[in-house]
């Protein structure tokens, strides 16, 4: 170590170096999320063959990717055909596909490259909600608890539909179908999952949810279905579209009965294809209330979720979005979520601090060499 001499600049630099090293502590790299085995014969795993495709490529399977992007609101159907005037899409990676990929990457908070890099394909192949991502963005800039500014990333359905009633507060009834079920989940367990999911939203907005046995009369109707189930939006089998819900005041909330739904990841019954029912239920209720998909990967309303992932707790972004539609529950304080959000972001923040410290240490070293 270079000793500090009685020189103003050098001494200050030495002190700064010691301060940085003492504050930064040992560098701790953020741990990546555990990888789960991919499924065979279902979902969108075949897109993996498209890795590194970019504008000018011609790869078998790009036409299916164009259909995927059109389905979720990133590519008008008329730009997918051979002459960009309609018809069947081709396997050519043209300027329209490049633009759609860039929109997808930007919307889902991925590096915007315009090519099918590994991160983009991993996101595309992930199980997701069947509601398209092309919604109206919320406009909200609010101070965070550190004194900075937070730009919200929630969205709404077009026109911002919401539930209204003649009297306040709003009370919505819901029912789980007694016939559209999955055999390996008990009705009581499923109802308990949805009770918790509805309670999460009721905690933050002045809306109450009441369970009823009268499925036909319920405001919100929950059911498990396979394939074409009568709403014009058929399901596609395991680890593709997990579920979908309609905007207010439709009230339909459908889950794909072909999925391997899990109530817990600690009872030993889960597999590499298990999807957390409570996380997806909470997400789809957000749609029932009028929220579109969030661009924040941490939000419940982000469109995709990995097998064996639990993401049922509302984030600040989810809460600000739904409160813009309904107002705040007077008993709820948004600041109560800040500590939890800080904890979830701790690895990312620690990595940033460590990187910044390394950069500052380099700068200080240059100062020392210059003045000593």
C-alpha cells in the first residue's frame, strides 16, 4: 500500500480511499435466480432455435414468432405476411419483425438490441398471461422515500374501465366454478387461494370482495378450462398461456387447467413445471380490476412468471396503478411496502454499490499516482 504523505491532495485521496473501502465492505455479487428445467412438447420452447437471429436472417420458426408477437400486441397482423400486406407470415427477419422485437424488449425492460439474444428468447419462452401487452400507460411520477422520483410503470386497459356502483364502498361478489375445476386440487384449497389473492387487492383500495356460492350471479367468475372454452381465446396447453381475464365489468377470470398448478413449493409435490396458483390468481385479479401489464419485472402485473416462482405480493407499482383507478383504502399506507421493496432490491443495490466503489477506487488510485 502506498503510504500517505503530508501533501494536501494525496492525503485527501488516501482518506477518501479508506472511506470508500470501509463503506463498501466486501463485494457481494447478486445471485442469479435458479434455473428450472425446460419442458418438452409444450409452450414456446421451440423458439430456442432462433437464438441470435437478427434482421436479414431467414430461420425456420420465425413465422411462429411473428404470430406470437402479433398475439400479444407487438406486431400488427398485416405486417407479418410475405409482402407486408397480409397473408401468411414468412420465416424472414425483416424490418417489421425487428421493430416488433425492439418494442417487446423495451416494454419488458430488456436490453433493446432488435435481435433474438438469449435474454429475449428466455423471456419469450416463459409461461405468461394471455392478455396482450398493448395497453394505455399510467402517468404518475411520485417521490420515493429516499427523496428521489419514481416513474410508475403500470398500465390500464384502453379507456381505463373500472368497476362502479351507486353506493360506496364498492362490493364485488366472486365465485369459483363448481364444475370448471382440476381434479388434484381440493375446492376448499382453491377457494382459500383466491380469498388470499382478493384480500391483497382489498387491502389497498376501497373495494371489498365477497365470496358467493351463486356462480351465475357473481360479479367475478373464476374457472379452470382447457383448450377452446367458449370465450374466443383458447388455451394452448402446459407452460404457454397460464390464464387470462377480461377488463371491467366483464368479470371472467380463466386459468388453463392443463397447467401443473401448485399451492405450495414446500410440500414435496412440486415438479420443474409447477406454477404457483396464488401468484397467477393475484395477477389475473389485477386485470379484472382494470390494470394492464406492468413493465416492471418485480411487479405482480408483469406478464410472465417462471415455474417454481412465487410472486404474489403487490409492489408499489401495482398499488399505485390500482389506486389511480379506485383511490386508496384509508387504512392502508403505501410506505408500508417500502421496506419490503428495499429488501427485494438489496442484491441489485449491493451490486451497484460495489461496482461504484470499484470505479471510485480506480479514480483515487490515479490521484495517488499523480500526486505522490
